[in-house]
């Protein structure tokens, strides 16, 4: 197991460090700049009416004609740049094995080592969890550091930030579990990445259409973003237990299924 973990660290160390740095900088900049930018959002709503439904879809609540200090901080945690960086790491990492190994023709070499498939999968999962925790921690650190330079009225309470971070971590687990499952079922890394990307894109689209169409609203429960609504968490001050349980249930089901598929499937690159 130690050898597997060393191999994983050697392969993903630099990408993870870059993602950590990127999320640290992005969260810091967004924390400092968004309250100022969103202060005149009513002008944007007047000039570009479609912006308001998009922000409503991201926040999960109607911002009205103005965005309060709380909602501006909520928008920070749903900003597309934040989600893109986090999910890019997951797509890169979770598609490495077995789809990436099969695609590169190195799966036979990996599987002939004196380790079981379960050990390989568990080692990959440990790397996924640890790297995700480090990246999320760096993003939170960037947010907290920049908060010191923000007006106290615009500052998000530390407890609220932790509640939202917990919800975001559940999203991370759900998306990663799905990526592991599709990687376990695929022989091509690009195919696995493409399907997960399409699912995430459809989640955004469904959340957006739910603001206009009743049919989309009736099936919005299929969207991952339906279970990640920082604005409601910040306003209520309560941990979104039901949403997190749904996300963790999806993560557990997809991860377990991925393990079973990888353990039983026939893999050959020759």
C-alpha cells in the first residue's frame, strides 16, 4: 500500500499544488472584489435581464434587485471559477485509474504488481480524499485571509463559512464518486471525463431552466447543484443535513459500485 501511495504522490503532487495555489488566489480575490462588484448589480440587472436568473440559479434563492452582504459572500462559494477548479482536479484525478491506465497501455503492469485490486482502489481513494481536503483547505485559507481586508459588514462569519465548506465537500465527494464509477466502466479516459463533464453541465443547465420552466423545476432534484445552496445555508445558519445526506448517499453508492466493477471486470491492454 505504501508503494501505491508513493506512486500516486509522485504522479499528482505538482498538479495538486497548482490547484491549491489557484484556489487560494481565486478565493482571496473573489472575497475581496465580489462585494464591491455586486454592489451595483441592479444596473447589470437592468441592462442584462438574463443575468438575474443565472445568479438565482447559482445562489438557489432570488436575490431581488439588490444583493446583500450575505448573498455576495454566498455567490463567492458558487462562483463558476471555484467549481471549475475543484471539478477539474476531480476529473483529472479520478479518471487516472483504471481508464487512464488502460488508455496509456500500463494497466497490465499495474495489475501484475503484488497488490490486490481492492488495495489499488483504496490507495487511489485515499489520494483523492487527501488531495481534496488539502485543496479545499487552501481555498478556505485564501477566503479567510482576504476577509481580514474586507469591511466587517461584508465579512462572512467563520461558522457560516465552515457550514458552506461542509456542503461543498459533500459535492466534491458526490462528483468524485461518479467520476470513479465512469472511469471503472470505461476503457478510455477521455470518454469518462467527457461523460462526467456532460453531467455537470446538465446540472447547471437544469438549475438554470428551473427558473423559467415548470417541467425543469419538477425534475431539478436530478441536478447536483440542487443540493448545494450556500445562500440558504448562510441565511439560515443551519447545516444542510438533508442535502448533505443526499450527496453522501450518491457518493457512497457510486464509489462502492466503482469498486465492485473494477474488482470484477476483465482488463487487458494487449
